[in-house]
C-alpha cells in the first residue's frame, strides 16, 4: 500500500486516518448539505412562528367572542366613551386587557387567569409592568417597553365609540377585526403610506399576515390577497374592511 503523505498517519494493513484531500472533500460535502438544508430549516421555523401566532390570535378571538356572548353579541368599541377621559382605553388590542386601570379593560376578567400565571402563556408581554401587548412570535427579539404593537385592529370597523353588534354583520367571516401590524390599528390610509409601521398590515410571515375575522376564525393571507381599499374589484372585498348594514 502506498504510504500516506500525512506524517501523522500510521501505515499498515489499513489506513487509520484521512488525507488532507479526503478531509477537505468531506468538509465540502457537509457544507453543501448544510447550505441545502438551511433554507428548508428557516422555512420550517417561519412556518412554526406563523402557526404559533395564529394560535395566539385564536386565543384572543376566543376571549373576544366570549365577551360578546356575555354582552348581548356586542364586541366592545375601540374607544369607550366616558372612560376615554380617565384612562387610556383607546388602543384596543393592548389596553383592553389592562387590569391596572380603574375600571379595568373590557377583557381583563377573561385573561386574568392567564396573566396571574404567566403573561407569555397568552402571547402577551409586559411593558414596565404597566401595559400588556400582544406580541407576534416572529418578532425577534420580542420588543418590550416600547410603543410598538404587533396586532392592529380594523379602524374602519371599530373606530367609533359604539362597538360592533355581531348579528348586524352580513359577512362576519370576511370582515377582519385583528391583523399582524406594527400599529395599534389599520385604516384606509395604509396603501398610501410609505412605511409599513404606519397603520399597515405587517407582512411578517412570509410576506403575509395572520388575520382574525369577526366570526372568530383566524386565517393567513399573503399581502397580495388583502383587499386594496382604493381599488375594490368585488363586493366581498369591501366587506373585508367595512362594517355596516349595506355590506
Ligand atoms: Zn404574527
């Protein structure tokens, strides 16, 4: 047998170590395999985050629907009239679960069991122990103590101080209520704004968002599938944004 060029190798009946060339080939193969696997792993991770996000929103949807069931089928308004002057109940997704205010947020009784055990169980994070905000799992690292929201409400549907009477909705399964967003609300201006932070859907999950509809179900949509408020091409697209007897 040919003697190995590697002086550290022991020669004999069988070679006991790799040559440098063989080692480089093995490393190259491992690198190629890793490069092939990495995108797949990243896609799997993104998919898991999107599913986790949808699950969190689904829990919040259950709270909202439970509240409506207990209050004559009314989903509470974004602003709640007289309370607005005494406490910051103006931002729906975050502040309505606040328990520190008097009176407490609408949903506080429904999330109390979660918040006393572990806020993160409910997908909420605290900010200086004062605010609780819904955080998307795809937001890394989770931002605490800032003014950022990761869940925006439909400002066209719940922008007034009345709330939504669910039986009045003609297409509750098409009318969205909550969506991945960097703003606390999403409104008609989003298509004309330059920054995705300005009242826009947030394409955080593979260029798409998780969306809760007013029948309580959660679905994923690519940004291209979110109806353009300025360019309706079907009647049901208008019902995605608007609440009223005519839709
Ligand atoms: Zn999300």
